[in-house]
C-alpha cells in the first residue's frame, strides 16, 4: 500500500535523518514535492539534542515548509519506530499544500505531531522552515551520539 508523508525536520533532504527515507532496507521512499501545512503550527527546536517538533496547536505558528514523500507500508513502520509513534509523536493525516504545474493542490499526508507537550514550549522560537545547520545555531544531535539511557521525554511531554 502507498502512503504520503510530510516531513518537516531531520528527514528532509540534506538533513541528518534523510537516510531513513532513502535506505532500501526500510522500504520505498520517493520524493514527490515540496509543500507546506495548510494550517499554521508551531515548529520549534527543543531538548539538549536540538530536536525539531511540530506542536499540535492548530492556528498558532507558521505554515510550515517541508517535503512530501510517497512511501510503502514497510517505510511507514520504520518511520513510526524513528518517531516512536504512538508513545512520543502522534502520526495523523493533515492537509499539505503542494504546487503542481503552477497550481496549488491539497494533498492528504501523514504528519508526525507532538500532541501532549508542555505548554511552555509555545514560548520558544518558532520556525517556518527547519534546517539543522540554520542560523539558530541549534545543531541536531543524532541518536547514535546520545546517551542511550537518557530519557529526554519529560523535557517536552506532559
């Protein structure tokens, strides 16, 4: 079965986890288009590992820019592992605006949101477009370089 997923953080091209989408052992992941959320959401960078989070607070933040991929069931299950769905991120279908031949269209895509987040996260700087190398200076620290016994979930989850 084929699915569309919208990625806004470290899974985008030229970002640290993009290899998850291109690894044939994870299934099929094919770039379709750049896009943006139809609804505004806060995109923040948090934890000592500088992880990007799309907070589920519709109507706040920005129309977040990202990329749409067509993926198979195997890739979706691998992304669920990476995003620790449903324990951490929650995967939901949302409307993404893409530009097809000069015309805007809405595509239904899976999006990973942080839903049960600490309210104070809404006061952090919010971004329209994520880059680990951005001028914010908050470079993402890959899982392989983190302490495996460190539970950072309480930093962001209620």
